C-alpha cells in the first residue's frame, strides 16, 4: 500500500481508533495550511499597506490601513465559526471539508484579484472583505482535519507543525514581495499560487466523508447557540482569552512594521522592505526552532502554564525593545526576542488546547470558534491603533506607542492562562 492510500484510510466513526497516516499525508496537510497563511498574511503584513500608501497618500495611510483591516477582521470573526458549523453538517458526496476548501479557494482568488487591481480605497476594502470570507472558509475546513484524520498519539506533533505555518507563511510572503512589488496584481497572486497547488493536492488525497443525517438538522438559532456553547467551559474561555491577548500584541507587530521602519526610523520604502524580510526571517527561524524545543520541554515536564507565562513575558520584552529602538539593529533584536517568545507560546499553547477542548463531538466547531481569537485582533488592533498613534503625536505617527501597547497585551495574555484548571 502506497503512502497516499495509507493516508486515505478514513475513520468511519468518531469512536473508532484512527489508523495511522503517512508522512506524505501529513506533509501535504501542513503544506496546505502554509498555503492558506502565505496568501492571507502577506496582505496583512505588507502588500495591503503598500497599496494603501499608493492610493491614500502619506497623510492618511495609517488611518485607512486600520479601517480596511478592521472591517476584514470583523468578517473573519463572523465567517469562521459559521463555516465550521456548516462544514460539520455538509452532506455533499464530496465530503464535509472538501467543498468548503474548494469554494473558499475560488472566493479568495477573486478577492486577491480585486486587491491587485483596485482603483480606489472602497474597491480595495471590498476585495479584502471577499478575501477574508474565502480564506476563513478554507481555514474552518482545514483545521478540523486534525481531529478528523490524525491519530490522537500524533496530534501533538502535527499541531506543532501547523503552529509554525503562519510564521513560515509570513516570512515567505515577505521574501516573495521583494520581487513582485513592481506589479500590484502579482504581489497578491504569486503567493496565492502556492495556495492553489497545496489545497488542490490536499483535496485529491483527503479521506473525507459527508455528514450523516443526524448531524445535519440545525436551526439558525440552535447554530448560533452552539457557536457560543464552548464559552460556558471555564478552561476554554481563559485559554481563548490568553490567545486573544497574545494575538492582539502580534497584530500590532505585523501590521505596523512597515510604517514603523519608514516613519519612525526614516527608511525608504525599498530599504524598509529589505529590513522586513530580515525581520520575518528572524521570526521564522526563532519560532520554528523554539517550537520544536518547547514541544519537547512541555511533554517532558508535563507543565504548560509556566512555559506560556515565560513565552508571553519574552514577547513583551521584545515589543518593549522595538518601541525604544533608535536603529534597525535594535529593532531586529526586539524582533528576535518576540520571535523566541512566539515560538515557545504556540508550541505549548496548542498542547494545552488539545487537553482542554470541552466536547469531543464538537471538536471541529470548537476549533473554529477558537480561531476567533486569531481573527478578532485583526479587526480590533487596527481599529484602536489610530487612537494609540495619536498619543503625544500631532501627526498621528507615534508608532513606538503601538509597540508599548503590544507589550501590555502580551503580559495580560501571560496572566490570563493562570486560571485554567485542566492543565498544569
């Protein structure tokens, strides 16, 4: 039996032991998650900022970037749990997850094309809303593959690899943008080519099954209540809160790097792009390396919460160093500290989450609900950023204050994990 056939041995019910999956399937699954992140986060980190600065001009670019990203983040907040719940109940002969992966791929491709050709800020905003709808539909169908297919004894390792894909996608997207920024359309579509190949490959080999009839019937009111059901669980709520606060801090770092470098450190757009590539390389290297080490430490000690606290404290230290940075060198030192903290946090936090999910039957939906802790900060951080930027700055360009605020959010995220009871 070849590796793909091994991977396609599905689990007929939730209660039967899952057969082992091949390394080939795991690699394709991780690559598909990477494909989603590279096309989604490259606009968040750099390419939307480049387009906004072209269209809005220097004086208004910070405000309009915040508005556009905030609206897109709100769409992601709403779409993800709804698509997750609907995916659980999809009875298509193509399975539960595959239709949402393919549909999201088409929608996100349309949105990216609009972003690359938008003549004004309104059309740019519409394109980003469409992108968020498509990418989060894919995300809602991709994440549940972990509990759907991967055996329990392998879920920690696979979850650790999935946790590194967002950082790897951010770095790869920033690196690609060096060579595509001369074309507005190619800035968005070249990273998306990786998404197309990886998602289509996953759909071909995915051992997907349709929902059974007893899973399907659900009124809108019942669906709405089911989305909020996991928040009745004490541990889930605090873990959600911790992730939300950490992602608020990271939303500030990722969204405003370009403007910090150009406006605070007075770099040209070209030089700032080069520094961002170095920054993403540092974050990627630190995150990937520390994620592997952190996963080993947490499994060896059986402790999660102390390591999460240390991770968040390291992130806060990194943000503080960035806020006070008078030079590119100190900026990169701060980025390295924050990257180490991020790597440790995501390695341990995923292990903690796996242990405290409130319902075995609703794991797919609950994972989509937990994803709100990633998407909501995309909306809230840019929404409050103009207020922070205006502190002590007549021109609304106090980017140091942005990173000081990020440090505060990271520390709050550290303390928020302490009340969790079902994990040490």
